């Protein structure tokens, strides 16, 4: 799924699809050690004033650990991203919608130190990524990345397409 071009300085929220192949325990800042089971996770974040730049950063391997998600991405695969351009803060609404999905479970406190949400990292369970996108209040995302085999979501290789421009490790 592709949409109109996202301006470099656009604000909004995003969803990252993360796959963890093996169980692991990570030290996550003030949260302490967290045990992660293998599976597919969704992280919901925001980039107010730099949405595309924020998502590009997540695809880089060579970065300073700054946020909770950086610790997980150091050991997991970032398989895709969906951008939701908006001048309003939408990440908490998106996190609630993702968490309301069948089989979803939150990682308490992860990525939500600046809000009252239970967490912004959600383990998907058996829900396919494509089915999750359809549950997001009928709101169409502006960009989507797809990778073969990710819960049978449609695939066309590892990439993030934002209105014709490519955002991936290769374009850094």
C-alpha cells in the first residue's frame, strides 16, 4: 500500500513491525530487565516535526541507544513501518487500537514514559500484520513497508515506501 508523498518535516505517528526470532532478556532503562518471547511485535511512536527522519533512524543499525525501542531493535528484525502523518499526537490512540486487537498483549511501560498508556510495544500473538492494519479505525496509512513471510502480509521485499521515496538501510 502506498500513498501521497510525506514531506520531510511532516509530523505524525508511526507503527514499526518488529520480529524477534529467539527469546531474550534486555535491560531497558528504568524498566529494568524485560524478558521478550519470540514473535511479532508492533511499536507505536511519533515524530512530531520529523516523521520520516525518525522512521529512517529506526532502520539504521549504527545509532546511539536513545529510546527503549533502540534496545529491542539491536537484537530483533525491523521488518516494516507504517506512517500516519498528522499535526495531532496520534500515537496513544494507535497504541490503544493495536492493544484492542485479538491476542495482543502490551509490554508494560515500554515506550510510554511520556504518557499514561500502559505501553507502546505490543506483542501481536497470532494476528497477521495486514489484519492489524485493517483494524486501525478505518484510517488509511500513508506508507507501508512489507517483507515476505511477515504473518502473510503482502510482500514486495524489505522496504519502506513513502509516496514514491525509499526509506531503508540502503538509502542511508
